[in-house]
C-alpha cells in the first residue's frame, strides 16, 4: 500500500511540473551546487518579488514531465542538482535575475531552459537576460511613439511664435 501512495505522489509531482512547463513563458534551469543558504535565500527572495517560482526538483521527475510535454531536448541539461525558475508573466525576468545573480555568484550555473514552448540553450538564456524588461521595452516604445507628436507640437509652437514676431514688427 505504501508503494501505491509513493507512486501516486510522484505521478502528481510529474503532472505539476509538466503543467508548470506548459504554463510558463520562460523556465530557466540552473545548477545551484555551491551556493550557501544565505545566497539561495537571497536568490529566492529576488525571484519571488518578480513573481517567479523557483523549485529544486529531482531530475527523474523532470525527465518524465518533459516527456509528457514533448520537451525531451531539455533532458540533456538535467544532470546534477537542478533548480528551475518558472516565469509566467514576464518572459525576460527569470533569465535576467538568474543571469545577474550568476555573475556575482560563480556557484550558480545556468544550464538552459524553455522559452515559450521551445527548448533553448545557455546562450539564448543569456541573450534574453540582456534584453530590457517588459516595462523597459514598453517605455522605449512609448517614447518612440511620442516623438512625432512632440516634434509636431514644437513645430506648431515655432510657427506661432514666428507669426507673433511678424505681427509685432
């Protein structure tokens, strides 16, 4: 009877991991070996503040979940201690936070991940991390959209001032 309970709990864990992989816009796989408790706590805090779920998972369970989701290419990086950061809202945030943390803590090593349903390597994760955040991209877009209106307003103002000067002279 105990075996049936263990098998059932493992199946449930595999289903939860598979569901998180499907629902996440970005999932980053990392090796956390060598980080002390304070460092892991700080990393978890940064990820939690950004709305990212960070879990240490057994490779066997993740492999079964990747099989269920068709992401078996991810199995290549499932070696050694594995932690996965699941991001649902901001695609850039998990990669950015983990990459920044890895730069200041050599013990954290990025392995790869899943980006909108596609398995990607470390190079793609780091390239994604170098992109501005969603809010940064939106503000850049807004400033680009505002530029023509601002220039038009300045031109109208200049024409008005010129006409005032001509009438005053």
